[in-house]
């Protein structure tokens, strides 16, 4: 009877759906108007300046004499800091007080690139016959992250180049053809519809050009300087 119960439990466990990844934010939610208020803008600016200078909240508290709790409330837009507090923070960051207000109702960039108008640029793989078409670019932004989207094309004139290595993370989405792609010590056979998401600090790149022409979407993201 115990064996039957164990088998039933195993079957039930196998039928359970795998746990889904937990994300810190919902990309589909509509941002409430209240989040665009002055406190949120100041909080984002304070957090950005702190991170740019490589400081923790505890470091900033030690420099300014403000409590960790107060700094946390400011960065999260929960409280409205006084001018005296902003002056203390501006001295700590060596930046004008007005810099804390730049993100308030600032313009949010958007780019629309028509088919056939993508900018062809040179990157390390260009010398190996890899064609790079940049789909858009937004530089300085409130997220603190730079994203570079490309469509990469490999043809019969292309050579393999499994030695790219750079900061950030990268997503590949295969559109056409087939390649064997290396990431570190692992090899992945990519066909149309396949994706590969990885830490770009490990050596990576196409190792075997299986079926040409091959095209894939490459999205690289890294911290804003």
C-alpha cells in the first residue's frame, strides 16, 4: 500500500506545473500617475547619483549624517526631502541641487525605424563577415541601463568568431538559418524560434555555421556609464 501511495504522490508531483520565475516588476502594468510626482523623481535621482559613485545606502548615511531609514524613504519616493536635506545630499554627491529635479516629467525617448532603414555599423565581428544592423539606440535614460538591439546576418562569406566577450547580458533570438553557438564551455544548436540568454562576460559567438544565410536578433544590455 505504501508503494502505491508513493507512486501516486510521484505522479501528482510530476503533474504539478514548474514554478515560474519571480520578477521584481510587472512589465504589463500601467504606471500610476502618482508615480510621476516630484518625490519619485527626486528619489530616482538620489539613487542614481549614489550608484554612480559606488556608494551603498549605509555609505551615504555615514557621509551625510542622515539615517538609513530616511535615505531609503527618499530613494523610494515615500517622503519629500527638505531643502536642507537636498543641500546635504548635493554636497555629498558634489552636484547642484537642481540636478535632483531633472527627471521630473522628463521626456521619454522612443525610436521608430522603418524596414530597410536600419543603420549598418561596424563591430568586432565585422572583419569576420558578420553584418550588424542597429535597430535603435537610446543613450542616457532614467533606467540606468543601455540596450543595444541588432539584427546580425551571417552569409557564405562569413567566418566563425566564438570569442566575443564584453560587459552586460545578451539575448539571442534565431530568425533564419542554423548555427552552433558557443557560450563558455557549452555549445548550443540554434534554429529559427530558439533563444539564448546569457552573461556576456563569458567568451561567446557562432562556432559552426550550419545553415546559411543565418539571421538572429541580438539584444545587449549593460549599466549606463
